[in-house]
C-alpha cells in the first residue's frame, strides 16, 4: 500500500463563511443568490462540511467519486479529467454527460474499503452519503485526512443537527453546485449550470389535480420511502404531488404497508436502480395482498424515476420535468 503523508495546512488558510459552504439547514443562507461565492482560484479554501473542516490547498485532481450524485455532479461540471475512479453507482448516467463518464474506471459496484481507496492515491474522496466515508466504508474522514486524503460529502446528505437540510430545497441543491464549482476552480461553469437548471425549473407547470403519491425506493417486507424533508419531497412538491409520507421528519424512512394502504396514494413513484428495478418493485406491490388491491396498483398508475435522479443533485430538475410529463399520461376519474 502506498504511504500517504499528511499535508501541511497553510497557516494562512482562510475559513470561508459557513453560510456559503456549511450545507446547513438554513435555505436562505445556502441560496447561491444570497451569498457571494469566492473568486475562482481562491486558495487555500477551507469549508465546513457536515461538521468536518476540510482545507483545499489547490483544486483536487485525483478524485474518487462515490455514489451517482457525486459522480454526476462532477460530470455535469466537466470535471471528468479529475476523476481517477467511481464507485457505487445507482444506475446509468444522464444522457447529457454519459459520454464524459465512459472512460472513468469503475472501482467497485459498492463502497470500496480503505485499503482499496488508498491504493488509488486520491487527493479527494467525494461521497454522496456520509456512510461512504466511515471506517466501514472508504475510510474514516479523520483517518483519511491524516493520510493526506481530503473528503467531501454532499451537503444534502449531512445528518448532524444544524447541517441536515430541513427541508431540502432547490436552493440547497444549487448551492452545492456553486460550492463544488469553487472547490474545483470552475465557478463560471457552476454558475452557468445553476442558471440553466433554474430556467428549466421555472418553466415547469405543476400538475394541479391535487394527487397524492408514494415514493417507493426499495424494500419488500417493509417499504423504504421518500419522507418529508429530502429530495423526493422537494421534487414531488415541484411536480404538484402530495407526499403520503410528508409528515415523517426524515429524508428517507421505513413505512409500514398498512400505512401505505391507509394512505391509498393516487400514484406511486418507483425509483429504478441497478439493485432494485422497476419490474421488481411492481412485482412486490402486485404480489403483496395488502397493496395488490390499491387502485394505483390495479390501474398501473406508476411514475418511474431513475434512482440517480432521485437523490439530491444535478438531475433533480430533470426528475421533476419527467414526473410532470408522466402525470400528463395518467387519466384519473
């Protein structure tokens, strides 16, 4: 295993205001239009990321990206040449940047261990979930940092009080794009991407029928669903849907089948992933006596969203547009 020596952090490291980079619960503070971004090339750059302080002496150029949300964030910003590997993808890349990711090595279908991570000699591990950078994952953040490997977790995935978005908003998603742009010295590209996504979002006309929906992510004995504070809630709101699990104060949560039956959703959103296909989820719904007689199941009122578009990130606007388009094809009495 290669030896990694701790980096010497410059004594003059500038601590950027937490309202810009903390990824905290305050949407107003996090909104990119409300707080100035540092100029391109403003290094050293220190960020407060889910309660962990990370200093970048320069733009990272050997990045291991774990989870689709972080992988596609980098691809959308044109940073594929900075990526030495990807891990734990949840599905196919978006068509707009699939070609950019084609040549990047897939290190692991799941989260690589610390030894495998260090063997790559990354200067940054960019993780979609906090659990990706633990002792049971690619390595504990403090340990990796002591070995000269920075870590950055998608702020939308922060779980610590004061850092978890509550609820997540599109302003939070756009703020992460701006933040990543600053870290990689591509702020102009990030600002352009945010402007394009905002324009697309502004053009969405939500469904106005007051339909209720269940966001079914995974599970058979117990369904794992989009709850009231995360990306599914944000996207359903934008599409004009009422989340049947909106009163659950979490991003994702287990929900009993009895609760699903009682809620009797008008439509069911199915998150299609490499490890849980649409067909598998439909089979679960149709073979379960508790849900087989739900009108949404009997009439196949399913909306399909690729799992990578269902996690907070650059594909959320795409998912909202798709939901609205699919709702237009559903005829309800």
